[in-house]
């Protein structure tokens, strides 16, 4: 005859909630203690933490020395955010207890959930010192360092598990963890050695992404990178971070149509990614789709108004297309934010745009502001010279011309300009 616990689990599976409640109550009253303990574990695993907690407490009343019940109750308390109760349970587990190692792991989880990372690490290391051959502790330390982005320290603990014959642990392919960790510390050869041996069933989206990124980093394996990213897209199209590097690979192979399509698909998932707006705009322009390029810039800045790179690229585009009023509005709006990062290119572009609408006073202001930052940029200096000359700014005209001729001493047109400027200066001095 099935126990009440078995009956309850079956009823839960069938969605018979009221019947399951009755069977649960009967189980706590009539089933043996081992069955109740197993039921508590099952319920906790299914997410019924309140019911699991009640069962554990009932057993603890009967077996006050059963510290494994305290660690289980502490786990539930942590999940519920009741750290004080969790700590009280764990404090009752003494070093001589068989459950002490587990209590250290649970306590580390508690500290980690509270952001007390040094204390969490210390508890795990204490557990490891006490039982270096215990796989669960090596795994916990590996996961702790991996979650903390300390991949270099995670690797030895994962490798310990492999040496113990533990290829899969707690639902994790340990080899994939090692491979990803090596990838994230830049050890590509070791990363590939692990990642390429992982069977298809264990290739999680994160593992596929890291493998694709490794292929993308080497020009000789770009085709493999595209294939890996496309396979990931097919398996998990909502994996937002795949689209930007995949688009970049298509661009590198001069496949702009595929690149643009990739960026568009990515932006449908992640509309706040400024880099994809930037690349989509640049690729659109390259394909001769200027209206689409401007739309990408505008849409990107709607969601990322403080992004300096996107602002600069759009400003460059507006300057190139002589949309000077729009460029002036864009940069003045950007400057209105006192905390915005200012790039000297913005001064240069404003100078050109103000000159373009014949606001020579403002153009003069921004040419002067840009000059210290572009005193080795021959194109800017030549443009600035002609502006200063026409504006009657003789001092600045001479300064920019001298700087320009240091860079391009054989520009005969500009040498003639120097002769004219020098002659004018001589005439002014004479009179």
C-alpha cells in the first residue's frame, strides 16, 4: 500500500491540490520518519518550502541531535530571506557534528546572499581544509569563484572534481565550466581543449557563446564562429549578447546585408544596446541607405541619450550630410547635461556646423576651442586656417597655417598662402 507521502506527491502531480493537502496532513501523522524526511526533501525540491519546513521541524522535535535537519531548515530560511533564523539554526551545529561540513556550505551561501563575500569564502575554505576530498566542497568553491568572476581561482577546484572522476556534478558539466573559465581569462588553447570535447547535450547557451567568441577572436576560425553563433541563435534566439559579435563577423567578411539583418534582429530583443544601433547605422550608410542610418542613430539615442560614442557618430554623420542645424541641436542638448562626457570632436563638428549656417561668431568660438586638440590634424588645420582667414582672425590664421606646414611642408598652395599672409603682415607693419 502506498504511503500517504507517495499519495500526496501523486496528487500534486495531477493537480489535485485539496486532496494533496489532506494526504500531507495524514503523512505527518502516520508515515514513518524516513518517509517524512524523504517527503520533505521532495517538497523542497518542488518549491513547496513551507510544507518542507513543517516536516523538518516535526522531525527536529523528535530528533533534536539531527543537525542535518538544522542545515535543511537554514537553507529554507535563506530562501525566505530570514537570515536571522538561518544563522540561529547554523550556530547550533557544532564542529564535531556530522553535519558541520554541510553547515559551513550553507553558512557560506548565507554570507554570499548578504554580500559578505570574504566571510563566505572563509567558510568554504574551512570546509575544504577539513575535507579536501569531498566533491561537494570543491564544487561549492569552484562555483563561488566562478560566480564572483574570479575564474583563475575557480579552475583548480573544478579540475579537482575531474581528477576525482566527477565529470558531471549537481547538473553541471564540470569540463564546460573549466573551458568557459579558461576562455574568460584569455587562455584560448586550454579553453578549446575543454569546450570542444563537450557533448551536444551539455552545450548550454553560455558554453556555446564562449566557444563562438573564441572562434570569433581568430580570423582563421571566423567561419566556425559564424556557424556557432547561428546554431546558438537557432537554439536560443533570445540570447541577446550573440547578435553584436555575429554582426561584427558578417561585417568583417563584407556581408553587410547579413550584418544589418543580424543587428536588426538583435535590437528587437535588446533595444537598449547602443553598439548595435551604431553598427546598424554605419552598415546602413555603407549600403546606401542614409534614411535608415539616420533612423538607427535617432532610435539609439532615444534609448541611450548619454552615450558618447553614439552621439559622436551621429554628429559625424550629420556633419558629413550637412545637416548643420540638427547637429547643433544634438550637441547643445548633449552639452546641457553637466555630467556628460565631452569629446573634442564635438567642438570641431560644432565649428563646422556653425560655419555652415553662417553663424561665424559661434563658429569662431568652437574653432578656437577645438584647436588645442587638433594641432596635429592636417585636415582640421587647413579648414580652420581658411575660416580664420575669412573671419579676419590673423593671429589664429597664422598659428594654424604654421602648424599645418609643419605637418605638410610641401603643400605648395598653402606655402603660397603663407607668402601672402607674410606680405600682408609686412604691409601692416610698414604702415
